[in-house]
C-alpha cells in the first residue's frame, strides 16, 4: 500500500512562492540547455573525436533517451522521499557528469557521460515542476507560474545553439559542458536556502518491471531510427528491432494495467484531453529538434557558416519562444488552452512550409522568418500542454504528472534528432538541403496536429480516464473539482 505522509505542506508567502519558482527555473534552464546546446557543436565534436553523423546522433540522444526513460521513476522517488532531496541529488549527478563530458577522451566516453548526465537531469525536470505546482495552490497563479516555467524551459532549449556557438567560438566544444559547473553550485546553494521539502500524501511505490519495459520501448524505438539508414530499413536486424519494440510495448501496457501502482497507468490515456496533451508535447519537441539539427548541419556544412553564426541564426526562435510563453500562460489562466494551442499550430505549420523548398541559396531572411515563426509556435505550445496534462491528475501525484509530460518532451526530442539525422546523415553538403525537405514537411504536419490537440482540449468535464485512477477521494473528479478537493482535504488535515 502507498505510504501516507502525515505532515501538512505549509502555505508559502507570495514572495517565497515566486522565489521557489525562480530557483526551479534556474535548474531547469540547465536541463533544457543541455538538450540542445550540443547540437551546434556537433561538427566540432565530430572533428575533434573522429566520429561520424550516426555517432553524433548518439551523443545527443544518449542524454535524451536516458532522461526520457527515467523521468517517471524519478517523479515517483521525489513524491516518496522528498522532492527537494531528490532535486539536490539530481543536481550533484548532473554536475559530476558534466565534468566527465568536458574531459571525455573519446566519442564512447562522451556518449557514456552524456547518459549519466541524463540520469541527473531526470531528477530535475519532473521534480522542479512538482515543486512549482505544490508551491502554487491557486489554479490561476499556478497557470501563470507554469507559463513562466515553460518560458524558461523553452528559452533554454531555443538558446542552446546560440550559447553553444559563442562558447565553441571562444573556448572550444568542451566549454559547453564546463559552463554547467558554476551554475550547479549556485543552484545547490539556492535550493538549500529557499526551496521547502515536500512529499506526496500518498506516495507511489517504484515499479521496476514497468521501468525496465519503458526503457526498452524508448531505447529501441529511437535506436532503430538512428541505425536504420546504416543497417537497412527492411534488413533482418531492423525487422527484429521492430518486433521487439512491438512486443515490449504490448508487454508494458499489460503489466501496467495489472499493477496496483503502475509507473504509467494506461487508464489515464482514456482521457482525450490528457492523451492529446501528451502527444502534442511529443510533436512540439519533434519540431524543435528537427529544426535545430537541420539548421546546424545545413548552415555549417552546406553554407559554410561558423558555429557562432549558425547558433546566432536561431536567435529569432529564442526570442519568439521567450516572449510568447508567458503570454501563453496568461491566456491559459484566463481563457483556457484552446486559443494558444491553435496559435501554436498555425505558426509552426507556416514556419515549416517556409522551408519546404530549401536549397543551397535560400534567402537568409526566409530562414530567419521560419525560425521566428517556429519559435513563436513553440512558445505558445508549452504552457497549455503542460497545464492540461498536470491538471488531469490529482495534486498528490504532481511528480508523476510532471514526469509524464517531461517524458513526452524528451521522447519527442530523441525522435526529432533521430529523424533529422536519418534524413541527412548519408548525404554530402551539396545534397543536404534537398534531403532535409521531408523534415520541414514533418514540422508542418506536427503543427497541423496541434489543431487537433486544441480541439481535444475544449473545456468540459473530462473524467473518463480519471475515474479509476489511484488517488484517494480525488478519484473520478474533473481537474477543477479535484483541485478544490485537494484544498479542502488539506484544510481538514490542518484542523
């Protein structure tokens, strides 16, 4: 049975709540930054360590794969043993792995260190969101805070290429990992001073069979996309990987359906609102990572730009994401998720179509316009997707709720890198622009999919997927009623 925590979380002052948000955002900035900062340095890393495109894909995806696979368990660990405690452990692991990346003597050592870095990051992403959700009891304030959180996270991912390009130009590719160390030290001090400890009232047990199966599903699904061009999409090895992925997926659903406390309850996805939000998160991060990797390879290999210039080209994307994410959070708090999701879908679709005819001489202004449109769409998308998914679970499982959306993001990141690398990994600089065109069509398709997510997130009582979830007396309530019930339960406990 789940362990019941008797302590009541104290209500924080407004200043303390927003300070907690700022500290969590600082740490989350690192997680997002390290998802994309390596992209612009891939040519330099490949030259320095003697590794080709496929090895470079693993340099990026070893981080995102481990991060995606472990987020769920890290969220459950935080709910049980304390969110601040797990958060601090994650910071230490992330910092130590960053040092290993900075001194890696070979591509294999770098890939392994990036995987360890992913372990540390998995203890930061869902836990940071859970800390924010629990520090903000008012739904409207929480929506605004999630907008800020999404803005910082989006900024970190969009600013990664710019930051990486500047660091590589001045100090070499290893500096993109050295830069993490002072930030980690500052974050550890701030967490110790400002972030209160919190736990779930009903903490979830670890689900080791589910964790193992989820790791297999994610690892094989992305691995076959990376290795498919090399081994052949219809080769016996590829067919065996398809079969193994399918069997692991079926086994995961069956095992999780029968467990009392599953890692990821399949019944949750009966809710169209929640399932569409998760799939939308995957699509948005496919868009971001396809865009960033294709930009890096096209501008550096085909156009001959430096890493700093290629990274600077994504500045419009970073600006669009930064400005629109807080606006999106306010729109979600006042009007709900439909409008910002529709705006996100429109901007991303047009941005992708702008580059569907990319060639060696495409106007730089058109490139910058496309990146701006995609960045605006990315900024509008994150807050409604996160808020919809988090609101679909009881607050007592906020760590797991944050982990589900974060898992979707990182899975989308890994898929995006694998697809983009597969499109251009075997072609020369002169053929790269034409080979990348299907990637830009994919960006547009993902934007169109967000219109469906906006439709599915229409305001209504969406309890179908929640009625049988474990969560005490919050079972079967709509997100709004569940939130009021959580406050009533806390009041009764305090009395």
